[in-house]
C-alpha cells in the first residue's frame, strides 16, 4: 500500500486575484550553502478558496491538491488568524 503524504503550508494572503482565488506569501528560512548564514526565502502560491472566506493579511493554512487551473494546485484548509489591521 502506498501512503499519500499531503503537503501543507502556512502563509499570509497578499492578493485577492478573482472569485475563489487567492495568493499566499510563504516565507521560509534556509541555510546558505557555502556561507552557512540563515537567509530568508519566499514564494507566492495561488490557492483555491471555495467560500471566499479569507481576506488580505489573514494567516492561512493551504494544502496541495489536484489542479483547479493552470496556476492553482493548492486549496484552503483553514484561516488560522484574521487580520485586524491598523487603525
């Protein structure tokens, strides 16, 4: 039996790119190959949000899934923290 491993990532919503589509910024820290310094890397990932429940600045958990379109192969699992904003 083959076991399916579901990849999940946590990031913040940086763009609302249409109906049921969002873009999340995923930040990670990696060690530089020769210098050994810890450097920050980031990726923007498009994901599917069926209920349009996430907004700009929200911290979200996304999971890899079958492709919804050319650029979307991730879907929203849950909104971890709602962004309050600055007043």
